[in-house]
């Protein structure tokens, strides 16, 4: 059905395209405008149909529709004309996904992916397809893209879109709650196409330095550390070498100064939460690259540097994709067999990962005049720190390693009562195996479980992504229950087990409870007293529980 819809949408768009507006040499909008403008949604669609017309390597499908009704195009590039997950599996080749424009004001990734597609059309980089299939989402947030205005602080283009989608949601915060059609479609893509590597392209908004490209990978402490170790020790050094030697651009791990007034204190990235796309991919046992291009570089430099970066990634992955594929398979097996025996990190601190050299500037302090005080937020005190034009290299500790400070043992399984259909729907959408327990009035099942006794329910002071965040404190107690009829069973013995406690543990920072999925039952109706958390843990399964997959 989805393929039929995609074909119909493609025909409608094809008929609507004015072919005369697009040059035969496939120049992108920034090139046509001397890097003053960025592509509109229509520009991107016209470009993609021209690529389809010129090359047999290119296929395009609509994998979802945005909240404002725009088709979100997925471009599939292969030597074999692949256009479905089934054909991908039959080819035996793994996929690499490159996505851009999730924050639609951060536009150079969009333009770089179009340039990459053009290179495939002109056969300049078909060697990247020897061992892999390339999936490209050039305009993941089309609704935000076309809300053009002076929406950015970066150095060009003149006008750009907005960060949020048509629902006013930050799509890079929606990976767990799944409220947007765009991220729902993306998670469905991850389940069906199963890319070994996911590359997500952004623009920084932080510290001053000279490198136009910054990068990181999965950082959540509950992900498989062997995958992130590979990225830091082999993947990124290899890609950075290609980027410098082939395209002439420097790169550095993503971060900001710990203290710009005292740069020697270090360079830091502390985006460890599971809600971010790179960490979500890591929790699925897949490799992730977060590309953050330097916002203070001019638009042309950002486009060309990010273009060189994704080509460097594809050159490296084409050479090493078989090894990477074996590593994610091993991570899946390890997770399925033994992850439930490990601990789950609830809280963590940021420690040094390694030392790095950052090409930056000397900085100076400038006292804020009383009459200018209103221009600055309250956390900026008596002075601001400004860069000078004097170049300076810093040898710095890089703080980007999440070390658990509070953990709990994982169970072998969870039980969810039947009266939480939105929770079950969410879990299934992630690809998690959810089974229904066979019970009846004539056959009751008693089992020892761990129940979380809620001590306190705290609400955030402000709205975040349309929600008032909920935080729970309490402790687990053991008791014997009769399993409610129609309850659901979620085993930790499955490849996506690392996602399960992130979603279900009551004290997890990104749990479904924190997003309000259980609000109706957390406190008593009249007195407002905390109740039991409505998810049961089975520490170790000693009694068979009859169940089936719906």
C-alpha cells in the first residue's frame, strides 16, 4: 500500500514540476545565488526528479508525510536499482543512512546531500556503492524548511527555515515519545531498512574555533560501548584523515568550551540523553554520527565542508562496512542473550574521554556596561568573553564520557497491564517485541514481581516540547500479584532490549512516564496521593508465563 501511495504522490509531483526552472547541470540554489540562498522544498523536489530522470542509480520513495501534508522523500542510491527493504535484504548489502534538515534552519546538510546525489548522477562516486546502499533524507523537516526568515544566528544564508516542524516540535527530541509523523516514519525506516550507520547533519551554535566540521557519536552510557569505542578509535580518525587529505578541511570532536574565559579548562559535550537521534541509534545497536558544522563559518564553507565530510564517511564505510555490519550483529546477539544481567544507569557524570587539539583564538573579557545589562540573559554576570583575531591552538581534555553514578539491576522482563494502550502502541512502533499474556477468569496467574512504590511526583516548572515533564522518586518492593487479564509481557531477551528500560523505568530521564504517558494513574483520583507505578518487573523468570505475539 505504501509503495502505491508513493507512486501516486510521485506522479502528482512530477506533473506539477516546471522543468524549465532547473538547470540541466543540476546546480543547486546556493551555487546559483553565490551562496546567498538555500533551497526551498520545491527546489529540492525538482532537483530529485531531475536526478531520477538522469540516473538509473537513483530511486525515490515517500516514506512519510509531514504534519502539513508534504511528502518527505527518501532517496535510495544503489548499483542494483533497489527501492524496497526486501530488495535490500536480497542484495546482501548493508545500508548507510544520511539525513539532513531535521532542524530546518540548519541548511548546509540539505545542500551537501543534494551535491552528493548529483555526484552519483554524474558517476563521480559510484565506487561508494560497491559494498553498501546509500539512503538519503535531504529534507527531513519540509514544513520547517519553508518558513523562511531571519531565523538563524549563523553566517548565512540570507534567509532560512525554523528549527521546529509543523507541530512546533523539535524532531530531535521526539525519538522516544514519537508524536510527529516525521520521526514515526524515521523509526519505521530504521526498523524496515535497518541501516548499519546513521549520519545526522546539523549546525553548531556554540564556541569559536577554526575547524568547520565537528562530530560525535552515540554517548548514552546504556548503549554498547564497543560501538562507540570503534567510532572514536578507528572510524573518526579514518574519516578525519580522508576529509583533510582529500578535501582540505579540518575537523574536531563536537563540543563547547567548559569556560570560555578560561579555555584551558577543557572542551565538553554533555548531550547524553536518549532522546537525541545519535543516542537513540546507539541504543538500537547501530553506529551513529552527529555532524555539527561550525555556525560562524560562512555558508559556502559550511556547505562544502559538510559535503566533503559525508563523502569521506561514505569512502570509509564502503571500505569497512562488512566489519561494521558484523559488529552490530554481535551487539544484537550480546544484547539479546545477556543485557538483562547488567545494570541500567539512571544518573551519570561527565568525565574525560581523551585529549585533543583545538584550533581556536585568544579571548578577552569585556565588562558589561550598566546601560547594556538588559541585552544579556541573567546567567551572564559582569562581563562577556569575546574572541580576538589572534589564532591559538589549545591542547585540551575532552569531556564526553558518561560515567554512571547511580544504577539499578535490570530485570528479565516487564509486565504492563492492558489499560495502557498508548504505551503498548509506542513500544511496538519502536520495533520492540511485545507479547500478550494468556489469562482468563478460569486461569489466573500468580507471580512474584518488583513494584515501584512512588514516594513523590514532581512536575517541571515549565513546558518542554508540549509537555510538563514528570519525575518520580520511590523504591522497588517485592510482592506477589495476580497478573491482570490481558496484560502484556516484554522480554529483555531481544535485540532492542537497551531501549526497553529507557522507556519503562520510572526514574529514567527519558521514560514514557517522564513524557506523561502514565499521568492518569500516578496519583489517587481524590486525595492525590502517590500510587504504585503501573509497570511490574520480573527479576528472573522462574515460572513459565503463557503468552503470544499479536
